């Protein structure tokens, strides 16, 4: 309650109710915008391939269709297999809602810590890997083993770039980091550039995008995420697909918050300021969706056993950023 009181103090005359409404609005916004971001990425890839492609609203139709279908469960499915989709969705939604999308200093911003977000994503990944092995199929075990292998390399790289950003801003709280980047003369730093590259590599790996994985394939020799969810159907699969879209939105918002925080509104701003900030946030997402689509068409998927080298580069970039900051704070 002390954290809520301290965060609510910056809202002035708007009161606690307005602060709660803005926070609830951000939670609803990330939930509604996540499938749209996936649709935009698919549309961008289709246009770059000179195809018409599906509508950007197709992910919403897919989710509605899955929610209306009956759930089919294997006879040996345990309670873990049934509850994992909801736990994965809840953890990913909370993590995505903690990232400042269009405003800093929201009433629950004191909980938006980079280490907490990393832990929430790690918990969701652990639940998905357990669910993939629960049925006992070969595909589930294959996907779970690959997912754990990727996670064991991606999480240290993520922590390294967290340390790099925290040394610069003096905090791991996202609102504080964004406010520092906005108000202080940070300038162009080699350490932050290395952290940005590391975060982009981790984002590609965490979301199972090319070159680490291909979300549009079901080939047994290449799939990672899809292998773990092959046994899911109906609303369970809808929860997992929505959580996957939320994770993509989370990393896009995280890149915008940490390295391109321009346009973020502050606590207690006018409603017009929030609307402008939402528009700028949507513009950032459009740019990143276009870049992701271009990247996926420009390179080929790498072999599974080359992924450690790819993520090892992210870890080294984060480590070099931290070492440069220890050598000189101005770097």
C-alpha cells in the first residue's frame, strides 16, 4: 500500500480513481493491441513478398475461432497440462502491463522492475516446458528441451543488458529508467548501443522468430515453440497464442521504453497528452513491426545447434556494455 500511495502522490488533483483508470487502460491496451501487432508483422512480410496477405485483423478471428472450439485433452493429461495455459497467459500479461507503453509513473509503476519482468517470463517459459513434457509425446519433449536450451542462454544475456541499463540510470525500475533517459543528457553511448543489440537478439530468441525459430512452420526438425503446443486445442491454445502475442508486444514496448522513450507521458498529464503518447507508441510499434518483417525475410533460419553462438553474441554484447561502464561512465 505504501508503494501505491507514493505512486499516487504524483497524480495531484486527478485522484486515485483517475490513476487506477489509466493503469487499467494500459492493461487493456496491451491486451487488445498484441494480436494486431502480430497481424501487422504478417502483413508486412506478405507485402515484402509481393503478396496480398491476410488482414491485420486475422489474429483476432483466429482467437475467436479457438475460443469457440471444444477442448480436446489426452487421456493422460494431468492438472498441470490444463492449468498451464492460464498461468502462462497471466504471467505474460502482467509482465507486458508492467512495461511503460505510453506513460511513466503510473500507479503500479513501482512494481515494473526489469528483474521482475525477466522472472515472470522465466516462470511462463518453465510452465510451458513442463506442459510440453506432461503428455509424454516425442514432439513435446523435443520442443521443451530446445526451449530450455535457448532459455539457459537468453536469460543470462537479458540480465547482462539489465545490469548495463541499471548502471547508467541507477535503477532497474522501468519508469525511473525511462524518466532518466528522457531528462538527463545521456547522449550516444557505446554501452547502450551494445545493450540495444543484445536486447534485439534476446527478443528474437524469446519470441521464436527467424533465425532462431519460424512460427509459421511445423517441421519436426526445426520447430521449438510449436512442438510444445501441438497437443493443445480450443481455449487452451487461444490462451497460449495470446500470451505469445503479448510477449512480442512486451519486447517491442521494452525496446521503445529503454532506448527510444520520446513521447512518453508523465503521471498527472492531461488526457490529450496521454492520447498523443498512445499515438507515438503505436508509431513505434509500426516501425518495429516493419523492421521485424524485413529481418525475417532477409535471413534464413539457422540450425538449432548454431543458436548458442547467436545468443552467446548477445551475452557478450551485454557483458562488454557493463565492462565499458565500469571503465568509464561516459561510455
